[in-house]
C-alpha cells in the first residue's frame, strides 16, 4: 500500500470519527436522561481523541489530514434532531438513531482493516476499531434498556 492509499484510508476514518463526534454531541443535545447526556458527551470526547490520533498519522505519512465530516452524516444528524423534536426527544429513539450511526462506523473501520495497512497504522486502526465496537455495544445495550 503506497502513502497516498494510507492517507486516503486514514482520512476516511477521520471523517467517520468526526461524524461520530458530531453525532454523539447531537444525541447528547436530544437526550432527556442526564446519564445519557453524559454518556454521549463522553463518547464525543473519545471520538475527538481518535480524530487527533488519526490526523497525526496522516501528517506522519506526509499528507494533509481531513478536517470535516461527511455530508451524509450531517444529514443523518439533522434527522436525529428532527426525530427528537417529533418524538419529544424520546431517549429510545435517540439511542436507535445513534446505533445506526455506530453501525456505519463499524463498517468503515472493518473496511479499513481489510486493507494491507502498514503495521503502525494497523495498530492504531485496530485499537480504535475496538473502541468503536465498544461504543456500538454500549449504545445497543442502552437502547435495549429503554424498551
């Protein structure tokens, strides 16, 4: 895998992580349960740390790191906002939408791990992938609790 492919893969993960950061912030804004608000805010901070780590890797490989999220995810966040207004900020609905966002993040990281990444990059991506899986599983568990 050449540097351009590594940088492109990392920049896609940066977009994914920025989407997660903004998505979790949107969920925190729409949740009514204070514990959920705290959970979502903490997850947003974790995504911020992931973005910084990925951006450093892009620079190390001679690239310009991505600084924005994906348009499709911006639309998804807007849908969470609208759905929150319509459903009276129903926490289960917010969790359900959050889980959908985490499904996308899991798929994005799996796609990156299917590539022949350099060892240092693979190590970071695998570590972050485990964090994404943990987020997904926690969101799913919380969603199930709100039935």
